[in-house]
C-alpha cells in the first residue's frame, strides 16, 4: 500500500512493535504524499477517537486482528460505519464464520446480525496455524466486509436494534416472547408470530423490522 502511495496509518498498542515499524518504514524511504504517506501511532484502537486521526474523511480498516478483541473491533467499526466503507483482515476462524453466518445456523448471533445489517460479509479463505511462528492452536479466517449501499436508510436506529438483538441472543434457547420480556412490550405485539421464534430463526431483515416496530411505540 505504501509503495502505491496510499496513505497508511498504523495503530499499534505494543511499544516494541511501534519501534520496529518506524525502523522498518523510515519516512526518508517513502515518497511523501499529502504531507505523510505512512505514520505509526502508539494507541489502543478500541479507545482511540478515530476522528482525531481522520477527521470526517472516509478510510478502510485492514489488519491481523488480536483474536481476544476482534469482536470489539468489529463493533467499533459498525459504530463508525459512516466513515468506513471497507473493512477486512484476519480473524480467528470461528469469529469470521460467526460474522458471515446465515440465520438458522448454530453460529448465527449478535455479531452476525449487526454486521450484516450494514455490511456485506465475504469469507475469503482459511489460514492454517502452520504459517505462524509460533503456531496458534486455532485456524484463522480472512474476511472482507463492504458497506451496503443502503446502510444509512435503515428504518430503525442502531441503538434500539442492538438492544433488541442483544436481549434476544442472551437467551438464545428461549423465544422472543421470553427473552424480550424486560422491554415491557404491549401484549398485542407479543402475540405476533415472530415472538414464538428463537433468535437464530429470525433473519437480519426481520430483526430490523421488529426493531422498527418497537421504536415506534
């Protein structure tokens, strides 16, 4: 990316890795475009305000994501979706499969619904542990997400959608009639057919429609 004069910002939490990156890509060996083609920022991605780096500009996220926080990275990307049209990288295979999972599958869950509402998810390929040193105990998966053209035309807010989906999957063996009980919904709504289903039986579009109806109450 640097050789093609793309502007690259690397966020790295580990100070030793920051030193390595700055040594490996010194600015005098990089053609400067728009003041700076490559910069390394020592920061926690989950805590960093991305507008401090990019302002209102759009940007893509690419990474070999730490497996223990990859889910939170996806959620932060969704929250900043207005600026992030593309997102891709390497995840633990199980996490990548959850993001792409269709409704009706065992891996379909909160991450699946919220990611697929705003992004088209494509599982690209699997990476075995033998290519790493030291090798991890799990397979990895490379995933590419492209923001949907109609991502900003949803009929419900992200906050209410997230609340509904989270409550539903926290008790995934129960029907919505039970799992959404704390929302104190009207009896006539709770009698609808969708409330007799478990969350894994409900499509992404159906979750959006349900959240829309709840938000209108």
